[in-house]
C-alpha cells in the first residue's frame, strides 16, 4: 500500500488547487469555519513503481433531517464528506464507463462472461479522510479529545432537546423514544431498533449502528453514520445498486485517516463487524482494509483551526464541494442537499438544481432491458439489480439488523427526470454526483 503521506498529499494538493467557492472561511478569525475533507486516490502499479492520482474529492458535515427530505429525489440526504466523495467517485466511474465502451479506459475493462466491466488488476483505490468517520470508528477518540466543559455543554443540550421533544431515554441501552406514548427502541416513526443508537447516545456501546447527526439537540435523520456506510461498502462495493448493473463490485484497498485516528476502533467498525458473511453473490466479498494514519494535517479541520486560532469558536461549514478528475474544471458546490445557485420558485425547484446523467438505451444491460425506462422509478431500477439487493439483504439480516432504510416513497421519482435521463443514441449530458438520495 502507498505511504499514508503520499495518499494524503495527493488529496490535499488537489484540494489546494480548487477555487475558493464552497470552501470554509475564517470569518475574521472569531468564528472560523471548519469541515471534513475526503478523497479517493487511484493507484496504478507499474512494475516496481506506483502512480497516485486523486480522482474524487469532497468536503462536508451536513445532512438533511427527516422533515426536510423531498420526495422527488431532488436533494441529497447525506452531505458528509465520505458519502459525497463516493458520489463523486461514482460520477467518475460513469465517465470511465463511456471510455471503456470505446476501449479507451485505463481503469475499466470488459468481462465477457458477465457482460459487465471490471476494474483492471493494476488499479486500486484508497480513501483519505481528514478526520475519522463519524459513528463507531470515532466514538472513543472523540470522547477522549473533548474537554470537560465541552462534554458538560453537550449533555446540557441533550437534556434540553429530550425535554422539549418529550423524549424518554432508556439509560440501559441508550435507545430513545418520543411522544406521549413513548416506548423503548422507538423514535420518530419506529426508526430506532435494537442494536441502533441515535448519534453519540451511549458512548460505551461499541460495534453498534448509529444514525446522524451526532448532536443530541438536532432533529433525527434517516442517514446512517459514515462508519456504518463504509462498512457496508466493504461488502457491497462502492458502485451502489444502479452502477452495479454495468460494473462489477469495486472495493477500497485501504483508508488513510487524519484526526481522531484510532486503529483498533477503525478495524472494529469498518472490518470486524462484517466478517463471517456467507453465500454472497459472485463478485461480492467482505473486505479487510489496510488502515494507516496521515502525518499531514488538513488546515481546515477543527483541530487545525483551534491550533491556529486558540481563542476562536469554530463553526461547521454549511457548504460542501464535489470534484472528480474526469471533469477537472467543474466543482459542484452543495448547500442543504442541492447545487448552489438554484432557488425554489413558488415551492418548485428548477430541474438544474438536481442532477441529470444520460445513459444510452442501446447500452442498457440485460438487468434493465425489461424495464420501461420512460416510466421507471429510481427504486425500481435499484431493485432490478438482484445480486446487489440479495447481498444487501444478507448483510442487513445477519450483521446490520437495525439499519434504517430509505422509505419507498422517497425512491418513487422517475429515473428519466431524476438520477438519469435515458436518451436514444449517444449520451448527451454529463453525469453529476448530486442526484438521488
């Protein structure tokens, strides 16, 4: 595996070259913004040498609450850096898919046996994160890093939120319930299940699923923690259900982490929890990651901001940026789940506020040819990826039983106007990373 410093430098150098729009600001030094940076680095082995390139990059700390979720697929539910980085990577893969069909991709090659494309053996992918993933991977490190006054303030916020929302807390297992008829293991529409915690509730519970956000005084979301999502990618791959129609599962080789690095916790959260799964579909597997700490600081992390401005009170940045190497001059800026620069008029968002990715009908795989793409929904196209869905069900049934699934009503938007535009002939619109949920 390439050195941690080389992987981190590839991402940080690329980030420094991007324009300022969407990046954190100092705000005069009194309330400076901070954020988390994530990047995926491609490593091409050439004999005894390795060629590193950052191919996808993002920043972000936000996610939409349950009440903010649109039903038309027009906004991202989760804008944490790791999740957005994977979306930028998927955008990168869609353009590589077009190159591969023309025999020009240096990443993908066809596999005749399956009719899909696979990653070339010389290519591996490595994830860099400026701060350890939220959820199980960082619970211990985060608690150790907090001063006593900050911990007391968080507990106070938590109690106020619970009281204002009529929340009962089962102190034995950390699960919560709301409303006059509150009962154990239920919160906001039966979201909380045994083995699932809300944010940072019950610090001592290790190896459990957790939802975002971590703040106890914030509204509940449907988004699982980044620790949980990365562990899921280590079984199902990075492609997701839609892209798996075209490409065989692609996996991370390793992860390089900056602040809050805890090797034992990362190993447990990202790898150990998924071990022992059996009967996965061909091409799917459980992955053991190579984990390493980055020696290079990210200047806009919370730790770096506090070191540079010890008297300041940092605030989390509202905007996220997304970038991929196949569109190097195009940086998407995201606020509240939508592309920056588009506003709702009379409650209706302009179609350009959401992503459009074109796919040729002639190039559709067999798994999608029985579906009328003019009327197909996002959910129907995901469900048609039967091998992916089967492996996901095995993972959730045997390892992640408390996983919060996106409600079906949020996946019923038409694929032709949401995540992808199906056109006859050649692809006419470049793919975007800000589509779907």
